[in-house]
């Protein structure tokens, strides 16, 4: 059995926060309230590290097409355990077409690490203030996602997922990717300043996971700051295993112990064309059709497929 170990780390200086609060009196009630929250919650946050590489075993089973990523993470975790340090690796970029499981993998990784997960959709994002915050002098100003997660959350090492990062766009004055040049480097991320609160925050422990369909549109200096992985679509055998695990989970969730615990090969073959986002619903509908027919097993006719041009095979 693997447990998660946790130590604490200060993510900001309370004296600096108090000084900023004193200087901000009368300027912005929202900013004052945020400083007071920082003082009330204290500066210490948990840094979690799985106690054994066995913690990654569920991911090898659930996300079999991510074995290259997981092999590297296993080695980094062993290093962290040997050096008695936090599980802190360089940012990773997951490349692959829609449906290979990139976002699902990142969320499951956070669960394995027993830390928070923050998903930021970069699709059509045109301004960096979503990440870095906006100046307190602006109307409606607020902090960015990085500061919000570190201040309001319990962990110094949350998993931050930047989804579809290649689709972010902006001008030279408001480049949504500009802040990443600092944040993806631990040496500079330890002194990150959100524009709203203007206090140094240690963001060096954040576990960054970026996803993209391709590297087109991602500046090379950013690519050089990341470990880049090409994630293939699941093989037919892997896809069948994924469908079977989702089916088994639904049987437990719906309390259907009388149902056959394995899907027939013909059913798995038919499910191979189901969109990843529709797989759970398709299986849930199939169980409903089987129950309506008085059966305790799923047949191919229970799998009602929707015809949608361009849909690929199973994934997440």
C-alpha cells in the first residue's frame, strides 16, 4: 500500500503581506480583503509526495497509452524518495489528438498525488491576467489562477493544467503565455508576483501539465522549458481495457452485482468507435436498455451509436 507524505512550505512572507496591507488601506476593499485572507490562512502549505512508486500503478492501468510519461515520473519519484525531497519535476507537455486522454491523465495524476488540480482552458484565451492577475487599479481587478490556488488552497504543489495551450492568442501587450517564461522555471517561479496582490509568491512547487494537439503556435523558448511527450491513441487492446474498467465502475456505482462483470468481445468491438466523451454515457444507456429487456448482460444491440462525422476511436 502506498501512502502520501506531506511536509509544509511557506509560499509567501507574512511580513511582506502585512506591509502591503498597510500601504493599501483605503485603495481597494477587495485587495484589503485578500491580504487579510492571506494573513488569516498563514503562509504554510502542504507539499505532497507519494511514499512509493506503487502509487502510479493505477495510472498505468487506466491510462496505458501514457506509459512513456509514467516511466519518467516513476524515475523522478524514486529520486525524490531517495533524496527526501518533494516530487517536483520539470513541466510536461502532452501532445496528442483529441481523445487520447490528456486532460483525464492530468486530473488522475493530481488525485494520485493527493493534491489540488486547477484546469485552465487556454482555448481562445487572449490575456495573461487569467494567470497573472490584473492591476488592483483596474475596475473589477482580481488575482490570477496561480495566486488564487496557492492562497486559497491547502497545497504548495497543486497540479495546474493548461489545456489546449497552442490555441492561446494575444498581442505583444497581452500575451497569455508571457507569464509562463517565469512560472515554468523554478529559479524564477519562487519569486512570482501576481499583478493584483503585488507580493512575492513561491510558485516553484507547482506541477505544470500543458496539453496541446500540436506544437504549432507554441514558442520555442517555452518548449525548451518542458518535457514534451507524444501521446498515442490507445491500441485496440488498450481501448478494450479502458472500456471494461469504465463498465466495471458503473456496475459498482449503480449497485448492479447481478450483471455479468465482463463485456463480450463483440460489445467491446462496437464500443471502439465511441467518442471518449460519450463512452460512459453510452455504457450507462446500454445498461438501461439491458435492464428494460430483462437481461443482466449487455448485448451489441444495447450499444446505440450516434453517427457523428470525424469521431475517432476510444480515449478520454
